[in-house]
């Protein structure tokens, strides 16, 4: 019986794939045999990530592109299609975040996160559709608990990620007939990432958080990558339109318990 988690001969595109959770996902697919294309704003970060991905022995392509720019992300997707052929797995994970109260956030600050997370995801999926394998492609959005749990200091990310998940649900309906599955992963706090550094900060906050996570630990890159591999595999062939948390049960506590709020309570200043 073929290994459902062998991605040899498949091609994977990861938007925002130059670091953190998204790079962890890209590496897992590279290790599973896939050809990888990644894009993010900084060419330097893209190049560094590509070097890392090449260690797994497969084909790797990196392009600088801002997901807010439809033409730029379209060009990056076309480049991947031209080299690898139809895209089997499309991951949309570019995001921006910083903790700030609504009154400490300019309209442009709110818009910058909406544009990267929500408009960016629309752009990646809208531009990507023509290059996806039909039938068979899997689209995975990287969401967050902010999508369904309101959190102080996170009005931009809460609004943006809720939108990201509605985009996911609508496109799961519109694209199901093409044989394309569209799902979202909502990671809890993942150690060693920029998001964790920005929102969770100190060892004290981490300890406080871990005591409130049902499984009593923060997450790892591998926790997220394993779920992405599963969602892209034939074992998930009847799953579409789903938002799946990978968070040790953290989100079961519901709204208001943001790590950023805990950091604030612990004396950290929100903002820059
Ligand atoms: P990260 O390392 O900062 O990842 C963000 C990536 O997006 C970077 O590669 C960045 O590269 C890219 N990016 C940012 N703006 C972009 C733009 N306008 N166009 C193209 N690429 C852009 O952060 P992370 O913490 O791993 O977060 C990754 C994803 O997981 C995000 O979707 C985040 O919301 C989600 N998440 C994270 C956590 C966590 O604990 N870390 C929890 C829940 C959800 P450039 O700077 O080169 O553009
Ligand atoms: N508090 C309040 N406002 C802030 C802020 C903070 N900590 N950080 C940035 N802003 C505001 C800026 O002042 C600006 O508003 P203004 O024009 O009214 O002054 C607005 O946000 C946009 O900032 P800018 O730096 O021009 O945006 P950018 O598009 O270059 O960068 C960010 C986007 C701000 C989200 C930046 O942090 C980023 O690139 N993040 C990517 C990495 C990341 O966030 N990773 C974690 C993912 S979970």
C-alpha cells in the first residue's frame, strides 16, 4: 500500500514560507519528497530559507513577492507552475501582527494587518486557482485562534483571521466541484516563532500560558507541519471547509485569554 504521506512528485507552494510555522510546513513537505516554491517580501530571507529547504534534496524555488500585490504573487505562482507543473498543495500563511489596543492603533495599522492576512490570502488563492491540480489540490490557510476567540490587543488580527476563515469556507464551496479541498489550520502558541515572541514574550507569560493549556505545553513547528501533511494527504480526501485548531486545547477556554493580554498583565508594554 503506498505511503499516504509520501509527497514525491508533488509540488507545494507556501506563501510567507521564509520563516516560522510556514517554513516548518515547507520543510516537512520537502522532507516528504515534494518540490517546494516559497515566496515572501524579503529576497534575503527567501534565499536563506531556500538554502535550508535544498538540504532535503528536492527541487526548490524562491521568489520575493508581497501578498498584498496581486500581480507580484501571481507572477510567483506562475513561476512555480512553469517549473514544477500543476500545484498540488497551496499554503497561504503570510501574516503580520503586533499587540496594541484599538485606541493605540491607527487606521493604517489596522489596515496593514487586514491587507497582509485577509487580502493577501484572497490574492494567493484567487491567483493560485488557475495553477492548481484539478482534481486533487489541497489549499491550506494558516489561521489563528483570533479567528474565533475575541482577544484584547488583537482587534486587527481577530478581524483579519475571521475573514481568512470565511474565505476558506466560501472557496471550499465554490471549488469543491473542481476537486480542490480548502481548509484552515489554527495554531495555538508555537515556540520559537516570531508570533510567539511578539505576543507571548517572557518566560513568565509562557509558564502562565502553559498552566492554562489543557495539554500543559506550548506547540512546536512539527505539531503544525504534521497537521498540514495530513490535510494535504489522501487520508483527508473528504475534509474540506474545516478549521482545525492545533493548540493543545488552548482555544477551549474561549475569548479574552490572549497571551498578549497576559503579557500586559505581567507588566510588558504593548506596542512596538
Ligand atoms: P513569521 O515567522 O513572521 O512568518 C510570517 C511570514 O510571512 C514571514 O515569512 C514573512 O516574510 C511573511 N510575510 C509577512 N508579510 C508578508 C507579505 N506582505 N507578503 C508576503 N509575505 C509576507 O511568523 P509566525 O509566527 O511563524 O507566523 C506564521 C503564521 O502562523 C501566520 O499566519 C500567523 O498568523 C500564524 N500563527 C502563528 C502563531 C504563533 O504562535 N507563532 C499562532 C497562531 C497563528 P517576509 O518578512 O520576508 O515577508
Ligand atoms: N503598535 C501600533 N501600531 C503599529 C505597531 C505597533 N506595535 N507596529 C506598526 N504599527 C503601525 C505603523 O505605525 C503604521 O501605521 P502609521 O502609518 O499610522 O504610522 C502601520 O502599523 C503600518 O506599519 P508599517 O511598518 O508601515 O507596515 P509594514 O507593512 O511595513 O509591516 C507589520 C507590517 C507592521 C505587520 C510588520 O510588523 C510586519 O511586517 N510583520 C511581519 C512579521 C510578523 O508580524 N510576524 C508575526 C506573525 S503572527
